[in-house]
């Protein structure tokens, strides 16, 4: 398995993983099916200094992707980034998420960023555990701020110091 910056030809694979998470999970709080154009925007906006878009590739298959970008548009937040990490169903629980998140943390530290923030649906045990095991601290839960599949969702903030 190789972890490297995402390129245009990875986007159909990234889209498949993203679409599955939209359709079947509460990790992404929308029902709107994603598009290839949306993934092109994601790649373009995360391929500039201070941001990152990575893929995990195994036998030419994109098995995961991850990114970080600005946490908030206002300039006072410029040393803080927000991450995301997704692993293809059937490939989860094999250390791919951990490798992607480790690479994100290393990249954001090298970029001179100060704090990485993860916004996680509070019931997402895999993601909470992944982030905890790589040094993220629980920064609190916002109760019932989201909804999907006919139920309220809680949002857990987790933060990690970078430099
Ligand atoms: C969350 C996710 C990124 C984790 O990646 P992964 O490759 O499956 O996880 P890893 O194999 O690297 O394991 C990382 C940690 O999570 C734990 N974990 C993995 N799957 C788990 C599960 N289903 N339940 C509980 N813990 C789990 C592992 O035990 C490991 O913890 P440890 O380091 O304390 O042993 C992945 O499962 C995924 O893409 N899920 C769907 C989308 C999603 O929820 N994305 C995150 C949005 S915030």
C-alpha cells in the first residue's frame, strides 16, 4: 500500500469511496450524491500550499483518501486545519486510516500548522478511536446539531497539537 498526493486519475476511486459514505453512513451529513466535478474541486482546492489531499493505493485501487484544509475562513484561524479521512468498505480495519492520518499529521506539521481539528459524528467509534490513538484530545460534543436518516446527530470535536 502506497500513500501519496492525489492526482486527477485517482478521482473516480475517491468518488466511489465518498459516494458510499454519503449513501450509507453518518460520517458525511448530506444525502446529496457527490459528483466527479465536486471531487475535482476538492483536489484543486487541496493541492495548494498549506493544504493536502492524499490517497492510499493498493494494486492500482484507491483504497482510501484523506485531506486537510482551513478550519475556518477568518484569518485568525490560519494556523489551524481541519482533516478528513475515508477508507474503502472492505478495506477498513487494516491500518489504512491510521497510515493516512499519520501522513496528514506529518504534512500539516511540516507546513507549520499549529492545531489539527477533527469533526466526528459522536457515535463513530472507529473514527474516534483512530484519532485518539494518534494523539487527538476530546474537545467536546455539540448535541443534536445534525440530522440524517431520520435521527439527530451529535458532533464530537477532537484536536491535536502539531507544533
Ligand atoms: C474511520 C476510518 C477512517 C478508520 O480507518 P480504518 O482503516 O478502518 O482504521 P484502522 O485500521 O487504521 O484502525 C485505526 C483505529 O481504529 C480502530 N477501529 C477500526 N475500525 C473500527 C471499528 N469498526 N470499531 C471500533 N474501532 C475501530 C482500530 O482498532 C484502531 O484503533 P487502535 O489504534 O486503538 O488499535 C474508516 O473506518 C472509515 O473510512 N470509516 C467510514 C468513513 C468515516 O467514518 N470516516 C471518518 C469521518 S470523521
